[in-house]
C-alpha cells in the first residue's frame, strides 16, 4: 500500500472510495454495462479530489482486482471478458487525472510563452527597466538600461540602486530612500538624476511599482526614461516666458507710471478749464471727467492684468481672487476662488499658473457664456493641483484640437506655460456640459 493510500485509509473517506472501487470491479464480473464506465469516471474525480495520485489509484484498483480474480478463478469462471472490462474501468477512473495533466501541461506551456514574451518585451523596450530587492540591490536590467547608464548588467547586478543616483538636495535624497526600500512615497512618476559610467549627469523620469510574490512584498520594478531633451525644451520655454513677462512688466509699469502721469496732467488741465466756464458748460465738462475716470480704470486694469503687483506681493491665490473679481464684473459671471498653496511658490511657477487661470477666464467670457465659474488650487505634499470649471456651453475637444494651432482657445499657450515649469494641463468638455481645465505640477523643496 502506497503512503498516500495508507494516509487516505486512515481518514473517513478511504473506506467509501474502496467500497466504490470494489463495487465497480464487481460489475465487471457480473452485469457490466456502459453506465459502469460513467460511474468509474465519477469515481476518478472523487479520488482526485481526495488527493490520491495515479499510482495510488492503480494500486487500489489492482489490489481489489486481484481479490476478485482469485475468487472467480477458484470457481473456474472465464476471466477474459471481466479483465477486459476491468481495464476499461481503470482507464475511465484515470480520465480525470489525464485531463488535469493536460491542463497543467497547457498551463505550463502558456506560462513559458508568457515568460518568453515578457522577456522579449523587457529586453526590447525603448525605456530602461530595472528591478531591485527590498534592500535596494539591482536584480535585473534590460538593454535600454545598459545604454542609458553605460554599465553592463553584470557590472551593476547586486549593487545598490543608489550608487547610480546623483547627489541631490534634500527632496532628491528622500526619493532615493524610497527607491532603496522599494517603497515610493508617491505612486506615479517623479524625476531623479543619474550619473552614467562616463560621469555624465542625466535626468530621468522614473515610474515605480511594488513587486509581490504570493502576497509578500519582495522588491521594486522601475521604468526610467531619459528626459534630457524635454528638460532642455522646458528651459527654452522658461526663457521665452520670462522674456515675455519682463516685457509685460515694462509695459505695465509704463501704463501705470507714464500714462498715469499724463492722465493726471489732463485731470489738472480739465479742472483749470472748468474754473473759466459757466455752470452750464462745467456740467458738460463733468461728462468728460467721467470718461477720463473710465480711461483711468481701464489703464489700471490693463496694468494689473499685464503684471499684477498683488502676485508679487501676496502670491497666487490672492492674485487669482482679485483677477476673478475684475473679470466677474466685466463678464457678468460669478467666479469663486478657493484653496491655498501653503506658502509662496517659485516666481516662475506662480506667474505660469496665474496666466493659465487668466486665459481660462478669458475663454469663459469670450466663448462659454457661463454663469458660474469655480477655481480651486490645492497643495498635496510636493504636488500642486487645481482646476477652473464652468457651467457654460462647453465644446467638442476633438474638433478644437484640430484647429487649436490656428485659432483655438489659447490651449497651446496654457499647456506650454505649464510644461515649462514641469506641469501638465488637461481640458475636458462636452457641448452643453461646461468645461474643466485641470492642471498639476510637481514642486521642488
């Protein structure tokens, strides 16, 4: 008796299995019929479920069959047909085992194909892919990672991932700690600098995920992409935007100082003329003074929108609130601004976000015919998120995308301003369902 049969016999299920098998073999020597074969297959399923193996089942079958053969041979019975029937019963009993074997074989074949396919994708991917264990030691890397770093995989396997990372300020150091333990603080993407074998410093965008084996955390998988070209483009955009902002600042100061002084002189001259006129003519002159008041107000508005001093003095949210107040009055639309940046942001980030909100307001007034607009700005960790949402007419974003370069809604300019400071813009809209301009960027420090 095999160990499995002995173990099963010690339980409550083995007597039932042995009785069933003995009954099937008894039919082979008396009233065998096709239904016996169906019953044999059902018995095989039960035996498989009870944990018996192929050898266990064959041993049980042969042991019981030997007893039946001994009994009928002593009586002088013909054994050819019963033995043939017993063989057919055994074949049916083993059918569930064969089906399981085929299933496992197919599963193993599919697994091997999947592994081969993954290895092919892993090796031929354009992005660098690597894995580490929980101690931060590199356990694998693909050809793109070799090309990016300049090291062969044999040179860096079992080395700490941090050995490839460039020395950075505090935020970068925090990221390196999370990379080392395979537990990124922020799910998603972030940027670190690596030092290549030839000592070049290369910025890469890294996306990481935790790797589990049977529910247990075992390491980290990362995908890295060289963003040198993107960073150069962002620098160029920042340079262009800074130049535009300096020009806007000079124009704003010109409107405020030079045009303001000239307008003050006009006010004085009008006042002098008023003293020389009759009461009737002075009332007519009052209309001119009101026009001058409107010009003064428009100059102040243009000066503020070209370069809001409140942005430099108080920050992004107060500047947006003041902008919303002015736009709301001119466009007869209710605009609310909420949120906080939890401290001041970098000047180029503040002006970029201010221009995005400003352009979104312009679109609301010119195109949306909205009654309500809500702006929200919030800082979560090292990320800043916000949106400008209106209840206006909305539009088909796919159609706008085709003509945005020629006319559009200023979406390219908005997007480029955010890209220049490492952010991204997403516009969602449907005709009749308003528009949402969502923005997000990562903050250093």
